[in-house]
């Protein structure tokens, strides 16, 4: 079937079925469902949002509002590993710009971008609440404190 | 019945009434941008701020938005204290930075003595003040076709995925309630277009006037209870029918009395 909308028309609906099974089909479940969808697909595919809207009985406009409001949600596919460089005041002073530059140089992407092989996405974030160990870089689930540009390479390797 | 003092006047309010309504019933004007009788209060524009205190609070007072504050017995309200006016001015100053060319905002700001914003002027001026009237009326109509999208400075009113909204029936309620005319549409005898979605118009079978969209008639008829033909006849013709029926009824009741 030709879907004019995007190249993502072939999302695996099995994943969203399993997610929807876990929660009552009602509006208060929305954020939890979206969080699980984000985790399962690494982004919120349009068709899945439409499906969630229908199944939970929440208007699509409300689903889209929530999906665009929270930074934790993304409407474009994200890399398997998400790199967040903190640019809060403490991290900025202690060298965040150098860290961003290093990641950009190594991966060839700008903040907000994703590598072509979908291995990594790069984002800048505001204070992550760990100023004592500034500058902070978060690679996947790992918090790297007192991060140094030279030490980042080890965390930016593909395939483990 | 809660009794309160508003700007020195004693006011008797209804239980559960919001302070804004109580102020208005006492003849006190408070500027608002997001309040509308057709929709629930929202507290979005923050223009209706007032000071609330009690004699036993020793001069301490709190600032609340009048449109969302339920009246309480014994409160003392100041709707135009220096503090309140200052806050309103900040709100208008910010709004003017966002919407520097919007007549509604400019006039209201000017009336508060603000002729130019003291903040950085928006580089992409918009007429949308984010009052949320359009989304609330759309919810009220039962469509919820549009919503608030994104957040912070980038927040805007948009359709899901910024595409023509499936839920929209082309009723124009959003465009009509919008206080700044930000929501554009085209409406002719055959077609109507809003939110980039095209609609076929329905002609009244009596007078031939295009009065609603086919999608509106389908929607209203789909709710059940009333046949579709009821929605196909325009309001003008319906009123005529009613007038004719009323006259007949009047004649009929007059005759036996003679
Ligand atoms: S489009 Fe109009 S009604 Fe909707 S939020 Fe903006 S100003 Fe208010
Ligand atoms: S500024 Fe980076 S953790 Fe606080
Ligand atoms: S009228 Fe009260 S906040 Fe807008």
C-alpha cells in the first residue's frame, strides 16, 4: 500500500498492541503509553499516534499537543543511542561547547541530528541536575561526569 | 450567599461564582483576553489579575486571576491596585513584544500607557495571542480538530501533524471566536476552506443559500435524534417556517374566542 505520508508506513503494529494491552483504555494512560511507544520505536510514528488516539479515545489534536510538548518525545526517528550534552550554566562554563564540538566532529551531526545509520542522535539539554560533576554528557543511560573531549571517543563506538 | 468587598463596594455573589463575574455584576470592568461566555474559563492571558486579601491578613494579599478564582465570603478585592496595574502592564508589554502589529493588543496596551514594547520585538510577528479560545470552542463543538502545539516561545495553535485535520467539519467556530482574526478561511457558495481542508457547501433546498458544509450536516445528523433534512434547511428559512406556524396558531386560537 502506498502511503504518501512518510517512509515509516511499515511500523510494527505488534509493539503498540503490546503497549496498549498494559494500560486502561482511557485518557489518563496517554503519557505512559507515549513513553512506552517512544522507548519501543525510538520515536513516535504518526500512524502509531493516530492509533493511540483511537484506542484511548483521546482526540488526535490532544495527542499531538502532548507529543510536541514534552522534550522526552520525538516525532522523528532517533538513533539507538542518544547523546545529551548538558549546556546548563555550570556545564557551559566548564567546557560544554568543546564537548559538543567533539561529538559533532566525530559523528558528523549537529545538535538535533541523527547519524545516517541511526546509531546516534545528538541533543543539547539544559541543566540535568548534576552540576557538581560538570560538564556532563549522557550517552544512552550512562552519565559521564567531568567529561573531557578526549575521553568521549571511547563512548562513541558503534556495535557492542 | 458569599459577601465580599470589591474596590470598597459590598457585593453579594453566588456560590461557586468566579470572581470575574462578581466584579462585572458590580459594574467593575477588568480587562480580559481569554474569557468568553461560550467556553470554560482558562486563565491563559493573565490580564484579569486582582489582589485578594482579608482583614485578618494584616495587609498581606495574594494575586489571583479573577476568571478562575471562586468567590469566598469575606474577601476584600482590589482590582486596580498599583501592584495589579504593574502586573497587567508587564503582561501587555510581553504580549506586545509577541504581537507588535496586532490592533487588539496595541489598543489594549496603549490604554495602559504602553506604546511600544520594552522587550525584544518578535522577529516573526504573529496575530495569535494564544488565548486558547479557538481550541476551547472546537472542543466544545465536539471536534477537537485543533490544539496547542509545541511549547515555550515556539508554541502555536495547529492541527495534528500540521496537516488538514480529519476531525474538522468546517464550522468556522474557531475563526469566528478568534479575537484577532488570525485564523484564515475562504467561504463561497460551492466550497469552503479552513485549516487547509476543503469542504463542499450545502445549499438550502428552499432558498438555495449555501449555509453549512456537507460535513457539518453529516456530523449533526450522525449525532442522532434529528433527521438530516432539519440541518439542510437554513436558519432563515427555519425562522420563516416558525413565523408562519406561529401566525397560524395565533389565528387558530383567536377564532374560537370570537
Ligand atoms: S488563533 Fe485566535 S482564538 Fe486561537 S489562540 Fe490564537 S488568538 Fe486565540
Ligand atoms: S549545568 Fe549541567 S548539570 Fe547542571
Ligand atoms: S481572562 Fe482571566 S486569565 Fe484571561
